C-alpha cells in the first residue's frame, strides 16, 4: 500500500521538480548571511536562544537548525499562524534533551508548515534536516532562503505599505502597483530614487540622465544604484549621507560597494547584511534580500493614503474567507512539483490559463493538447483562448464549469478562479480515494472507526459539514489515534467556547503537520467547518495512516472502511 501515500503527498517520479533547489549552489558567504539574519531575527526568542548565535561554518550551521526549533520559530516570523508552538517538542519538558524522534517530529512540523506558507522545498525530508548529509545541505539552505525571502518580501505590497503609492507616475492606475510582485516593487523603488537623485542634481555628470536598473542583481553589482538609493534615504546631513556621497564620488567599484554597505549600516539596516563580494559578484539572493532590508528600514517615501478603487472593481477580490481559500489553493498547487512554487496570486497568475491547463494535465495525463496552447500569451485574446481551452478540458474531466467562460478566468474574476481551482484540488483528493476504491462515505467511516478505537463515546462524524468538526476535538482525537506521539491529550480543550475552538483548531493543524501530513487548511477553515477543506484534511490524515501501516503485517483487528 506504500504507493497510496504517494498519490496525495509525494511527487510522481515522472514529474520534474523545478524549485527543488536553486541550480546555483549557495556560497559560504550566503550561508553566513543567512546565519546572521537568523541570529538577528531570533535574538530575543526564549526557545531558539539555546542554539544562538549560529556559527556560519558548515557543520555548525546545520547542527544549529537540526532540532527543528530555530526554523519553526522563524516560520512564525514569516506567518504568525504558520504553526502552533504547543506542537513543538522542546528540551527540558521531561528533564532531558531532545531525542532523534523528537527532532524528526519537529522537522516534520517545520517542513509541512513551510510548505503550507509557500516556502517548501520538494524532496527535502526531516531526516535530511536532522542528519545534514552533503546531498541534502543545498536543499536545506534553499528552505532557509525561501523562508527568509518570504519574511523580508511579504510586507512589500501596496496593500500593506500605502506609501508605495507615492511612486505612481502621473496618470498611472493605482491598481497597477497593487498587482506588482515585491521584486518588481523594489525595482520600481530603486528607479524612483534614481530619478529623484537625477532631478535634484542636474549639474552632476557622473550618472547618465537615462540611468535606470532593469534587475536587482547585475545592475547593482558596481554599487552605483545602491549608493544613489542610500544617498536618497539617508537623513540629511547625517554620517550615512556623507558616506553615500563618498561612494558616489568614487571611481572604484570595490570602494563604492564597500562604502554603500557602510552607509547602509549607518542608516540602521540590520535586518540583512551582505559582504562586498556578494554585491560585486552580483549574487541575486543576497542583493534581493539586501535591497528589501534597506526598503524595510528606510524607504524614503512620503506617507500616502491608499487610493480608493474604482466602483467597478470594489469587492472584486472578495472577503477574508476567500483570501484564505485562495492562499490554501495556491499552496496546494505549489506542493505538486509542477514549477508553481512562485505563484503569488491566483487571480493574476491563473489569467493566462496555463496554470489551469498544467493542473488538468497533471490530474488527467494527456487531457491537454499542448500543441494548441500558447505558453506565453501576449494579448487578452490569447489569454481568453487558453482559458476557453482550460474550461473545455475541465468539462471533459467532469468539473462543473457551467455559468462561466474562459473570459471570466482571463479577467481574473475571483469567484470563477476559486471555483475552478477548488474543484481541481477536490479532484486530487478524490483520486486518492478512487485509488483505494473508496468514496467520501468510506473516508468518514474510516475516521469514525479510528475514533471508536480510542473513544467510544465520541459521536460519529456524519459528513464533512458536521458541526462537531468545528470544535477541533474530533480532528485531535483522530490524530491521537493515527499518530499518538504528535498530539497530547491534556492539550485538547472541550471546544465549548469560541476561544477553545480556535485553540483546538490551531493545535490540530500543527499536529497534522507534525505527524507528516501535508495540509493546506487553516485553523479558520476548521472553525468554520468548510467541507472542501475538511475533505482534503481528512484525506491527508488518512494517507499518513496508510503510510504508517504500509510496512506492517496485515492486522485482522485493524478497522477498515467496510468494517461494520
């Protein structure tokens, strides 16, 4: 039965995994920069402090993150809801250090939580994180980088930083900035300050009037753009301004870069520090993080009120519930190993139709005629053409697509994008059940049988919308049955109050991650009892149960879905 676990959680061997690790290996200086950042970010953390400061040398770095505590705590800086700290195994709870199994459980929690917030690395295992074999070290560094990148860049959005609207050009639609990825916002920001410097200093002749950057790596390597930005954001008549002026006056790239880094330090940029070699050798990861740290510390933009969206576009993106569903669907897509790890918004990234076509072809191999697909559509007409094809294929494979057309998808209308994506995720879960010869009712029976083995008084779950699932108690009891080491009985609350239900739900999601389940439901989904997400959550728990029993001899007493 081992292959059944692969149906939900593991990547098929025929699927390439772009993004499993960056093709460019991490340099020693990059590992050192990541270590410095973790030391800075977690300096005041009670539980991570025992592993700090992290020595950037190879063995010491991987030894510091081996127990799973440091990166689990850092995951909470990426997303405060990434995991529930109660699920972490911490040293000293039983008067002893963490054993290997404790560390493996922590790493399972960390890796699955990272995947659920968009930072996962396909192919990276808890064993590799604990043992740090040479074959897994680059993947481990990729995980750390993914998390650091998200922590630094996620806040750089127009919706979270209204001052970004201060970069709007005359007549430019504010919605255009709202669609920018953080990297593009940063590039726009660098050019904004370059433009401001040139307008304020028309007499200078060292910088061409047309000078702009087109990327955040090669174009920054000589330190000129960085020096201009730091000159613009440094407080007037400060030491930082003086150093940045010296950098601009230098004809040596080496000296200019050294002075730019010094100016950043004087501006208080501690969030992410780089070496001169990282800049001069144009290391993309390091320069992206450094520019993000400068932006986060001293953006040099005037406070702005967020422009009001036109009446025709208000409410287009839906409510908080839709935002959670969109994020969960995006993370599900990222987990499939199809090169979709960089999706930042389904409403924007699915408008070409290519993402939906790739998912359809993954779920039903051969369903898409790729010779008729425009992989890089350049016009709305070509996008609609692709989306029409996606709707047609979806109809052929049994999805309900009545009521919307390819143009609705190409226009990025949220309700139709979510409808299509959620049906695809449900199809993926159902394929797992079909591989077992089971349906929804069989899964419910399996779950109820598992519960009865440990708590006969627990009422049966009638369907995926059963109100009792909202308390979190059923899920935690189920996890206690499947993976008793991952959920503590004394932490299960009655669920009679709203706060207790929320605490149970948070704990249940983290216990599922700790047990090895890749799930994308949030604690809010549990409290609200969203049937689609509960189906996928139970499927993931069932997959883990099957994986655990795959190598064991058949037990005639083991409850099965057909057992009465």
